[in-house]
C-alpha cells in the first residue's frame, strides 16, 4: 500500500518524516493553501534532497508552470486538485510526470466526474467534498466508494488521523492503492507528528505483511 504524507514544508520535519517507512511525500504549490511552499531557495533545496517519491500539488495552475516546477524540483508525480481537464492531465503525463487527479466525494454521483479521466491519469485521489480547494480535515463515507467501478487505482484521503487506523484496515476495494495523510497528523500547520505517523504506518505495514 502506498503511504503518502502531504503538506510538507519545513526541512527538519521533512528529514524526520522521510526516515519513516512511507512511500511518497507531498508538497503544495497552491498559494491559498496554509501549507503552501514558497518559491524560495531553502525550500527548493530541501525538496530536491527528499529521498522519497515527491508529489507536487497544484490547483488550476498554468500547465507550463506546473512542468517547470516539476522539472526544477525533480518531482515524481503531479497531483491536480482543481478543474483541470483530462487533456491537461494527459499532456502532463505525456511530458513524463504521472498524474494524480483529485475528486471531492460526498455521494455516489460524485464518482461520475472521474470517468472522463480514466485513460488520462495514473491515480485518482478521493477526498472529502468541501468549500473551495484542499482538505477539510473531515472523513467522508468511504462506503460510497463501493460504487466505484473504474479501472484507475486510487488513493484514499480526507480526515485520516491516528484514530482512523482500524477504519483504513477494514476498508477494502480492489483498486485502493494507498492513503494520503495530512492535517490529521499535524502538531502545527505543515508540521507532522512523527511519533503518531510512525505508529500509524507500522500498523498498516504489519497488517499488509500478514496478508
């Protein structure tokens, strides 16, 4: 299972989290996000040094700008949270960056919006529907995803916290590829609690190892 920790920014915290048994680290390049990573040398250098797979999160950004940022920061994935078209996603993929396309979910009908992207992205990310863009810190009804019959693997997001471990372990879908962890593990904005993360990750890895 892919374990992605998103909303990272500060060098010391990045170094601590990358020592955990996680797979991806996410960096947000949406200026309205409280976890926005400014275009400053100290952040650029810190991200470049990250030893995990790196995902850059964008919202309705200029496509050429996304590609420039991805190249400059040596990103492995581009994650899109806005109204980006399937053609935009496919263009980014064709330029060498697998795309994770996020969709906000509150009801089964919300899954229909993903259909047009089936051949244009590498992963979907299903998150809690809220006002604006970005996370709400709340968990949606994951049973809705029993209605998902697409072919694209997805990451589960939205309000996952230390107390969500049993819920994650009990949720099953053949195309669930991993989880996206963010504000539920923070001690402050963009600062992750590595003790809680380590315990959560160990719980997931232990169960997966037994399967």
